[in-house]
């Protein structure tokens, strides 16, 4: 009973195990080397791809106070904003506001990131059947006074009547020559009706507003929402697409406007604000405005 043969075999098993690990070591080293090289390639590629934004925040291109950007997310977002705008230096840049930005100091608004001139602004006018944005009137007038090309948008509520929503917008917004076309903002899915019913309502809103203003409205939506639910039925409408994906770097050919961030900072506006790229120059922007 004192003799335990299994214990005597243990060293031989360990020896075989060590031998196996020794045989595998060259492969393991090769794998680690390959992964290391791949990581370096990806890192170098990323740095090169976002070199403009990184140089900006390392202080080589501006006297911007880097120390003021203490939040990591803020820094990452600002790098992307600068990079996107750098890639669209032949396009126009604008922003959009609502009552959520509170009182705006319009006289301070000029550029974003110190380098990129702001040319246009979309202002929320109405939401649903009876909501008027509490800051619309002052923002609408101030935008004109400060020489921004201005546009108004309606936030569509899927479970409210489309005609009363259109009439709410028409009562509130008096477009003039040089203003941007009216915008229908659709972001939510319906709760009390089918998607087909929602699309019918959207079509009624668009038709009523186009008939009143004599200009084709713009549709605003997220890229996924538009692709999944609207693209087939609403081809031909000018598009204002929201896509905040960090790796989307350029406006697509079929987007008239691209809202690429909701986290920008603009002098004169409290908190964060949406920023947009227009797919054209100043002459192209004039061409789409109300005549």
C-alpha cells in the first residue's frame, strides 16, 4: 500500500510536457512577432490617417489651449471634428440649434476650431402638431442679422396627425428669398401605427409643405433609419443625413448635408452643438435656396 507507482511516473509526464512546450516556442514567438508588427502597422496607419487632427492638438498648428481639454472624450471628438473639416476644406460648414442651446450669443459665432468659417444654420421651428420652439423667433431673426444662410426644420412626431403638423410648421415659418428649403426631421419609429402608415403621413407632410413654399423639402434622418425605412419610397428628396461614426470620414455623393457630430463646441453657444458639412460651395448653396 505504501508503493504508489503513479507518483513515480509523474516526472516523466512533466518532462514530456516541457518538451512539448519547447517545441511550440518558436511558433509562439513567430505569432507574437506577427501580432506585434500588425499592431504597429495599424497604429502608424491610424496616426497618419488622423495626422491633421493630432498635430492640431499637439500644438503645431494653433495656439489653442490644449490644457483646457481635460476630458478624454472631448479630445477624441475634437480631433475627429478637425480631421473631418480638414478633409472638406472646399465645402461649406454650418450648425443647427434649438431651444436646447438656450440663449445664443450670435455676435460671437464665426468659426469652429478657429479655422473653419460657419456659413449656414438650421433652426428648429416646430415639433409635432402644436409645439413651437421657444427660441425659434429670436434665433431666426438673429441668424439673418448676422448674415447666416438660414433654414428651419420640423421635428416630426410619428403618432400625431401629419397635416396638423405641416400646418403648425407653415404657421410658424415665413421663408424668404435666400432661405434654405424647409426640413422634415424624422428620427423615431411609430408606436401606434404601421410603418406604411407613417410613410403615408410623411408623404402628406412633404406634399403640403412643398405646395405652400413652392420648393421641395429636405429630409433629415439618421443614415440607418433612412436606409432601412425611407430610401425606397422617398428617392428624389434632398437628404440631410446624420452619421456620427468615427470612421466615416467623407460626405457621400447623395447627401446634400452631413451632420457628422453632435458634440462640437462653438463660441457663443453654451454646451455642445451639431455641426454639418454642405456638399458644395457658396454658389451651390445659393442654387438650392428659396428663389
